[in-house]
C-alpha cells in the first residue's frame, strides 16, 4: 500500500538529514506507529506519505514514495485526497466550516460525492465517534478533545484507504483516546484500512501497533515489531521502563502481560508496607463554590477545594468536562460566574504584572 524506496530528505539550511536511505513497505490493513524524539522527523515522514513534503514545505527529496501505486512526487496532495486522510497535530488549524456537520460534509463536497452518499456517511461517522450530540455545535465552542474527534471524523468520512494521524490522542482524555484507537483498530481489521500514527503517549497506542518505525534524529530509522523496537529504544511507555527496571527477560506491551510476568514480584512487594508521608498544611489555592458557564452550558458547578503547598494535583475528566475552565479560572484568565478563588490570598483575575508572574 505504502512504499518508501531509498528515501532521503533534508531541509534547506539544515546540516543534518531528516531521513537517510529509508526503505519501508507498509501493507494494506497494517497499523504502523512512528516514534522518536521531538524534532526527529516524525511529522515529516507522515507528510511525505501524502506529498505535503516537499510540495508545500520545500526540502530536497531523493528516492520515491508511492501510495497504492501512485507516486507522491508526481502527484500533488490534492490529487491524493481520495486516497489519503490526514489529521494534523493542531486540528483547529485545518477546519474550514463553522459547525461539526458542515465540517464532516466539506471533504465529500470537494470530491463531488452524491448528496445521499454524503448524508449516509455523515450519520455513520457521527455515531462512530459519538459526535451526534455535537452535530449542530459551532466548532469554535468545542473542547480540544471534541475538536480532535471532529478532525478524525472529517478524515474518515471520505473512506480513504490510508489514514495518517499526527498525535491523534494528544487532546483526548484516556477514555476517549481508548475509544478512538479501538475504532481505528476495528477499521484496520474489518475494512483493511492502513493507518500510520505518530504518537508520544505510547502507552495508549502500543497495544494496537503491528510495527514501529523509530526515527532517532540523525537520519536513521529502525523498523520492527513493538517488542523488538522497545527492547532497545530510549523512548518507551512506562510499562516497558518498569520491565527494564525489574530486569525482566521479556517486555510486555499491555498491563495484562506485565501482570502475568510479575506475579512473583508483586507477592514479595505486598509484604513490605509503605510508610505514610506527612501531609502539607499551608494553603496555596482555595476554591469556594466556583461556577463557570458558557452561554447556556455550565462547565463547572459549585466547585469547592483546597490545594496546599508541595502538592501535585491531577485534574481529570472527560473531554468538555471543565478541566481547562478550572485551570483558566485558577490562572485568572477568565472571571468566574460565581464563587471565589484565592491564590496565596489574592484573586488571580486582579493580579497584574510582576505579581501575577
């Protein structure tokens, strides 16, 4: 389906190659994960697949990339739109319509699909990605995770043969990320969709990957099964680092596998109780009956909490639950509807200049 033949890429004014003599074949119905340090070239590899590199970004490209027998060097990205769906790191930058339903329909309108086909596919994707309740919402009012799902839906609705995703779960909560990845996994196995994903949160996607491409930043790329690559890769999910720390002969890519391999160790550790740590007492942030609303929707309702010095607090919740609203209220970005927030005794919304910093 996708073939890289002796591909090398270097950008103007750069002293190092992004890729050097890469040979890679990705079969139909395969899910390939691309990993590597920040700036190593993961996004460049994804953009090579649909021709965004070098057609729109410049750069010197040697070798050939073909998708379903079509050379990306001879065909511009617009000519690959029926074949490849792509979701970038910042989906909001790629939206062209105002509402969710219009955004889903836009790609099919460009491809001149019949109206009845467009209506059917829009309904399918709305149900598939749990977007039905958002169909008439303005995209600008959606949370980051909801926008991410809309972007994935807009890519899927054209029924591409290849789906390229650049950190698709970065703005999704764990449950939504699991749902999206499970859907992609099902499409791979049931419909033969070929998926290429670049992702930093490896613990979410590693169990679904057939192979990994590790780009180390100096032009070289290693390709292999998840077990082969993660055994040596400095970039790995926490579960793999745990296996290394315990000096296990094998690594597990799922919690189930790790539990099976560490049964004897867990029984030993359970017999050594952990002493309680001293709890901090100095209040840094106090929240009293905080309510935040947007138009007719309540994001936070009557929240009361205290955060003390030295504490590390995790804010968790589904996409759109109000996590960002809470953080913005604490930072003083927005004035809350009702309630009181104090940071070291001051209202953060009223802080100015050096005192705010």
